[in-house]
């Protein structure tokens, strides 16, 4: 029996997945995780971060329909195609979220508006639809709202090991972890040894707080999270 037939997927499972997301009508790719696929599709970026994405099934870290569909897949099965209507993805378009504002709002921010430009407006991502007569028309709908989406998904692995789960949770907060980072699990505690490469990372304290919260939420056997910054004699 193959691996894809042996390992069921359940709510709460830690999975590593690869996927390519496309707009069904046009075939345009809007998201992908695999670096080789990015090169093949001529979408590779030198500053891009590639690699399998961690999903805890049912936590809605990915769109609702794709999260639900994971329960029907098997570990190791290649390139499952999942089609999602708007209501299971980024929702339908809402005409009330199209606004017109004076161009002076941009001048205050020292921005020059142009069609297709995206920026944060009152907490939402806005896309400029038109610039005319001193007024700017904004679309506050998600750029993929109203679109039928198609995902090619491979569930690469179901994570069972506690140390690996912690490592993957950390990657959600710190995209590139140094190889010198160490994790110890004495009894009901986890000790995370932070190497010097991360000491000056912007937002490190915020990341540590988020990591500790994630560990307490998803790993019932961990009662205490300790971060240890190690300074060695040079």
C-alpha cells in the first residue's frame, strides 16, 4: 500500500503543502510555493521566499474551501486540482466597497496615484481603478473577490514530531531560521536557543511572543516556553 493510501488527514493535523493557485477564467497564477514551479512559470523572484507551507487543518490559514478540501486528500498524492467558487475563496464583489476620494488624500501622503496601484486605505488593501478630474476611484474588494479559483495541491507531509512542529510554527513568524537554532524538550517545557544571527532581527520580541502563543495553542503537552539567547566567547 502506498503512502498516499496509508495516511488519513484530520482536523488539527500539521501538514506541509505545495500549491499553485490560478484564476480559473484566465489561468493567471496568483500564488505558488515551489521555487522550481516559479522558475518554470517565469515568476521567480530573487527576494522571494519559497518552500512548503505549513497548514494546521481547520485553522483557516488558507482560504476556507482549500482548507476544507484538505480533509479529502491523501498525503503524497500529487497535484490534486481543487476548484473553489468565490464564496469558498475570497468572497463575492461588493459594490459598496468601491469609493471615490479626492486626489489631495494622496498628496498628503506624497503619493502619485495611477491605475492599478495598490495601497493601504483605512485598514484595507485598495486598488486604484481610475484617476480623473481630481478624484480617485478605489476598489476595496480583495483583488480575487468574485473569482473562481483553481488550486493544484500536493500534501507533502503530515508532521507528527513535536520538535518539527515547533520549527514549522517558528517559520511562520521568522521566515528564515538559522541552522544554529536549537530546540530542547525537557519534560513539559520547550527551550528555544536563539543564535546570535537573530539577536538584531527587527520585531524579534513580537515574533517570540507569537511563537509562544502558537506553541501553547497547538501543543497541549508544552506548559512552558523559554527563549534562551546564547552569547559565546569569541
